[in-house]
């Protein structure tokens, strides 16, 4: 899976991504989401990241 990126300018800090997969995302001190881990080929993890990307209300998450 390509690298997961959270755009801190777009992120509104809703926490949905963290609630979907907290082993990849966390909320930082500024109240924004950030990536703390990649999936490393784990298919279930990659599926949850895809769900987080699709669920983000402001499209702040991408994978390149």
C-alpha cells in the first residue's frame, strides 16, 4: 500500500479515522489526525485505512 498522508490544513479533527483504525492514526496535540504506523502489507489493516480515507468528511487523508 502506498504511503498514508493526512493533510493537516484540511483535517478538522473529527477523529473518525482514529475510531476506524487507531493503530494507524492518532490525534496530535493540535487536535489533528496524524499517521503513527503503516500497514506493512496487512490486508485487513489496508481495508480499514481505505475505509478511513473514504469516510473522512473533508478528504484530508490520502495514500500516495
